């Protein structure tokens, strides 16, 4: 016998808001059922021969059935299915994704002139994903209760949270529905929990535009900028959040209940995140991913489930051309992928193109901030191929294979993160871009010495950060309909953005 919450049969809707309301009710009822079951389990130290009752709750789902094979407006980047059929997606955290789900529902209803069905699904919610951030029940369990936890509750199942849909390797078995979204609900929940761990901030604080960097100096400047914005009563940003969910409200705004819950961590997490928030979530999240492609893949694997509008890398690189000067900028229009961390998910034969909308915004942002135009702008900004390697000491291999490959590829700069971030943007359909700053030229004898580096940091980091922020402002001003184009969509694509 399994203890289940009330079952909600598939219910048709022609109104997106009403459909979302039912998703929220099913989800909240499911969480309440699991939490009550856990409370009862903790309070009841079962005897050795007593078999505890199994407790289960499932995610809500959205379903679309269409027999209409006519293709909607071909200018659309998402919000439609490409052919007649049966489509479903499991849904989670409707509190966090309310606006996102509402838009997806609205577009499907508008583009296919049919009904959507919402109901209780059959994908169990793993117990850890049903608990609040500050729920820590393990210490309350007896050794036997911990041992038998999986007999009573569903625990995370890795087979339900892979990336086959995003990778284009998912195959629909006969009678199974086609996916509506890139990620299943358990996959989303898994990443939401990982984001807390890696960044030290809750997923609720992440904004729809994300900057990545590989140096803490940029973060120091961003913290100073965020604190200044919070003192400006006319700032478009309402809140600044730092690791530990330490919240600062803009001057003049009332405090809220959660403001006192934040605690600065005793040490920074692996990839600390900082958030300049706007009321419509169109602010900026800034993450210091550190050095290396493994971190770059890890963090973008998880941020992707939030469906951001764009992410951009702003960091340091090695200049590979003799004509470059320390402090020059490099706008990537192509990538050499020698990072290796995505070889299984996105084979090397797949091109990772530059996206015109992001490229134009980045180049214009450099001009806006530096006030340079024409030839003068070209002296400090070079467009070219960026090589990304997983070998930090590539220059010690001599004048052989790596240098030859970089030369043959026409690379103008080298780092350890940019191609990974761009490739994962391509893979997860998140618009991406790269603007790097030359901090050394190892092939030309200009290595990063302490004195030289300190001068460089003082001269360039603040300007580079302002350029990244200005690029995001331009993308926001240009409109999301231009940013989300068909360039990142396959010919067998899911409907959700």
C-alpha cells in the first residue's frame, strides 16, 4: 500500500493562467504530502519487524495533443511543436518558474489553437527535492531509519535526470510522448540543489542575464558597483545578493522577511555568485567560475535549467599575436575546443557559431564605454578565434603541436573556459558570447609578473566589467524576440524556450 496525495486527472485548459494555477496546486499538495510523511517517519522509530508504509508524490505534468501538421509562423524560435503528435513535460517549482511556464503555455495555446492538459503525473518527486533549503532531517533519524529511508520515500534516480533531450540523443519509444522541454522535472531539481552548493546563493536570486569570469578581481569590482547601486534610489536594480544569501535592498525599499536569514559564509563556495536583481528578473548574475573548463561546464550545466536569456564570458586570456597589447580586448567569433569536457555531449565536429545579436551588443558596448570609434576602436578590440585548452601549462610543450594548431586555426587568444561556456550555450540553446582581455603574451615573452599584473588589473578590470554590463543592457533594450533566434534550434526541437 502506497500513501499518495489526491490524484488530479488530466484537465483541459484554454487559459494559460488557469493552467498554471492547477500546476501550482498539484505541486504544493505533493510537497505537503511528502513533508507530512517525513515528519511521521521521523517521529515513529519503527521496530525491527515493522514494515513502514511507502509514501510517494509525483510531479505535475503538461500535455499537448495535436493532429494539426501545419507549421506555425516560421519566424518563431520556440513556443510550438513541429509536427502532429502527443507531447508532455513534467514540471517543478512553479513558484520559481511561474513567468516562464506562463509564457510557454500562452505560446502553445496561441500557436496551435488547442487545449493544454494539466494533471498529476507518474514521475515521483525525490524526497530531498521536496524539502526547503533549511530542512535538515538526517540528524533526527535513527541508524535504522536512515537505512530504510529508500523503502519509504523515492530518492534521486539518475536515470530520470540525464541530458539526452538536450544532446539530441533521446529516442521516443512507441506509445511514449515526445518531450515538450529540454529538461525533466527531476533534472531541474537536481541542478537547483547543485546551484546552492556551488554558488552559495539560492536559485531564486539568479537573473536572466549571466556573466562569467575567471578572476576574483572582477567580482571585487562588481561588489563595489552593486553596493553603489543600492545607495542610488533611482537605480533600476532593486536588490543585491551575495554568497550566503546576504541581501541588500535599494535605499528607500522596505526590508522583507527573508533579509535577515542570510549569513556570510566562513569561506567562499567553489564558484561564488552575486546578483544585481531587477523586479522582472532581467538583472545580472555574476559568477566567478575560477580557472578551468571543468568548472565552466559544471556551472553552465546547472544554470541552463533556469533558461536564462544569455550568458557572456568576461575574463582574462593570453594574447597570441605580436601586435596585441596588454589590456586589448578580444571578441570571439569562433572557438578551438581543446577543453575535452564536452566531447561526449557535443562532438567536436559540431560547429559553435558566433551569434550576431550578442556580437553586435558586445562590440557596441566596447565603443560605449571606451568612447572609441573607427580605427581607434580597432586598435583595442580584435575579433577572432579563441582557443580553449585544458592544459594550463600549454606553453611549456614547446613550439610543436599546440602552437601549430593554434596558428593554423588563426587563433588570436587562448584561455581555459570560453569555448566550454559557448559550447554549452549552443548545446542548451542559451545565447552566448565572449569578450576577453589580454593579460599576458607568453609566446612573445610577456608573462604575467606580479607588478605588471597589478597595474593591468587597476587599469582594465573595472572598464571590462562595465563593458559586460553595458552589453547586457543593450541586449535587454534590443528585445528578447531578437535575442532568441532560430540559430540554436534543431529541426527536431522541443517547444519550450
